[in-house]
C-alpha cells in the first residue's frame, strides 16, 4: 500500500502530464486519425485513455543512469498512421519544454530536473515526498 504522500506526489505529477496532453491534443490531435479502438479526446474522464496522446512516466531506480533514480517519460500516439520522425521529435521537445515549465510550479519546494539521456526524457532530482 502506498502512503498518502506518495499518492499525492503521483497525483500532482499526473496533473502535469494531463496538462501537457491537453496542449498536444489541441495542436496535433486532428492531424492523425485515431486508432479504431481509441475514443475521441475528452470522451473519458482520463486523458490517458482517450485522444491521440498518452503522456506519462514510470519510476526508474536509475541503474545505469548518470542521473540516478527518477521517472522515465513515455509518449504514446494512438494512431495506425506513420508519424514522421521529425514530428515525433517536435512532440518530444514540446513535452520536454512543458515539463520544464510546469514541474517547478507543481513542486515549488523541490529541485526537480528534466534531462534527456539515451534518447528518453528523464525527471530526476529531489523526489522526496516531504514538502
């Protein structure tokens, strides 16, 4: 069972990803047809389960990373169409910038950093649960 503090941390982080998801949907959501099994953006209560994008992160113990423990960001596009490498790179950069912009506001007492390592976006730094 996770602690209340851990649940609050993850809820706050999810809010950051949901805001980024909404921005991406506004900019790119109509450029590609959705996967046939995916509902339109805004149909469900959770942005992870509808629309073109699912942006989130999974905790990593950081073995092999120069940044140590943190979150590895995952950007999924739910379409059967081929998305050009340039557009994927553009989307990745927007996610990176969105995290840099929003994390300090979401976690004002934390020194949290966003970096790219081995082709993935990593969130690392002060991930402690206390304020």
